[in-house]
C-alpha cells in the first residue's frame, strides 16, 4: 500500500488534514590532524499528521509510518485539536491552506556517489597535510557533510508534493598557537553551505584552499589587535551573511513580530505598522527572499505548508515592504508574506523561518570600496555574535581584519569586532559590491521555536561598506 493510500484510509473527516513524511540521510567525513575520525552516517524517517477541526489545529508525529502508526497519530492530532478548541489565537477556518501538486529536486551535476569513499578520505587527508606544515599549527581539520532529504506532503483536498533536496557542506579550519596566543582561520567562517553535489568542490577546492587557511591562521597569530574607534568598515560576504541573518532576517519573522517567541528567543523591534513606511536602510539596501535559486542552501519548490516558493523583495531601496511569514501568520496579521513555513524534521511543526535571504549586488568594485575609505577595517568571516532580545543592539566579531588607510589595504589585525543598532546601522550602508564580490553561503544551525528547531538557512551577499561604525579589538 502506498503512503497516499495509507493517508486516505486514516485521514479523519475534518475541515483539513495533512501528512508530511520526511526521510533524511546524513553522512559526514572528518580528518583531523591527519587522523580519520569515526564515520558518521544516520537515517531518520517519520511523519506528522496535522488536523484542523472546527477552527482548531492539532498535530502529532510518529516514526511508525504503517497504517496503524499513522492512524494513531491522526487520532492524537484530532484529540489535541479538540482539547485546545477554546484556547487558540487563530480560527483556522479563516486560513486558506493550499492543496498543491508537484515535484521538486535539487539539480545535481556530480553525485556524492560518483567519488569513492577512499578518494574522499584521501582528499581530506591531503588537505590536512597541506595545513600542517608549520609547527605553530596545533590543530587542523577538513570535512565533508552530505545530506539528502525527501519530503512527501499530502492533504485531504488532493495535495500531493514530493521534494528531494541534496545538501553539501565542505569545511576547513586551522588553529595556530604561539606564546599564549591562539588564532583560528576557517573556510569562509564555516559557512560554505549549498545545495547540489560534489561540483561545489570545483568552486571550493579544499586541497587548494588548505595552504591559504593555514597561512592566514599564522598571520593572525603574529598580528596586533584591531584598533578601536569610530571608522568605516568593509565587510566581506562571510560576515555580511551573519549581519543579514541576525539584524534583518530574525527581526522580520512574522510570528516573532506577533509575539510567538517572546518567552524564548525574544521579540522584534519591528512592528506591523512599519511595513510600507519604515526606512530600514539606505537606498542601496535591497533584500530579497528567494527559495527558487536551485544552488542555494535553503531552496525548495514549496514550503512545509504547501505554499509555492517565489522570489520577493522584503526591502527595496531601503524601504521595508513585507515580513517573513507563511500562510498562517499572513492570515493572523492580515498582510502578505512569503513561502517560509518550515520545519526542521518530521517531529516538529512548520514555523516562520528564513530560507534564502539575500542582499542584491550594487555597483562598486572591491577596489572602489577600499579606495573610498580613509580610515577603516576590512573584516572577514564571522566568529562570534551577540544581539539583544528585540534583535536591535548587536555586537559581532570576525576572524580576519585588515587595516585600510588612505584608500589602501594595510597590515593584518586580529580579533576585529564592531557593534551597532539594527534600526540605524543599515542606514549607514554607503557602498554595495558588484556581483563578482558576492558569495553564496549559509548556516546549518539556525535555532528557533519551542521545542527548539535547528534549520538550514541560505544567504548571499556582496561585500559592503558602512560608515561611522564603532570598532574595537580584543578577544
């Protein structure tokens, strides 16, 4: 019996019922200090049944995807919907949940299986060897993490979606130590995360990149601390993606704005009345939400509530246009959002999450941006972050800094940090790099929700210049 046949047999007679089954396979390889670490491989399969009955919603998940297991989950979901009937903040009869049909799969040019296990290990060992040539390098690591996720989504109204997503995360890091000082340099701050196959290694060749990572770790070790003061900062894409993530992405999540995260991950300085009126940044700030890019880390054809993915501007020429809210949050707020209701697994419900949130390229070359700075710091690769519970005041640290004086790049500095306020920081954006300065990166570990969900998020950004930023050094 097919999954769809089992669903039809167990779906209760209610206003709406859906089943979302997730089959996830993870494999990771790591070589550390030349030693192969234990091979990690796991598979996780399960399903969630969601029921809307007389305007109330309930859900239940199970790892037993037989007819009996799914029936028990459906009964539990219906029971929960009855138990919370007079306690909800939403009448779900007013929410137009879609019943889509279709398939989506990540384009893969070089499949994971096309390279033997022994060749993958040999590549990681060679990358380690190329990082370990100096006695000051006390630790080094090269890794590959591959994930395949297949999701089937069925609804009582005839919806039937199948999505197959393929992820790859390569990694390099080198740690140097001398006379009590320790510095680590990584491959783009460990944020090289994409969908696709091993073709990503053509763009990010681990063996070729390894000597640079080790060399820069030693340069940081020997460098002075970053100076303090108000100055311009030139941020590379590896830092820009965390700036976008924390001070644009999280504040614009509509369920957070509506108050759902207040007692856990905080609220937002953004309010509903700001949309269409509020100047979030300078005229150069253009932010798009785009799950349709096939190679980015958080791409898909439909979100986990069946809403079709579309590219949307959330900020255009500095003006705040729309929140990051899925179909349920849109109905609650009475405004348009995006297809971003996402769950991290089969045993979690969809909530409003970022997917591919990108800063669109501008007109400046990297040389133009450097030349425009009289006194400043070029910062690369995020290493630390802190932001308040309204996603407004923030502080970020980077792995790599380089002084800029009189429009020219100067010496390397270590432990570069800066701080600011989201509500004013983006208005200091004065130059945005051209497309050739962009990088397509992401993070596998964005946490949110109760119970917690750690989910994949993609970001793309060019290099950018901000004026009058508070910069400081120190570990």
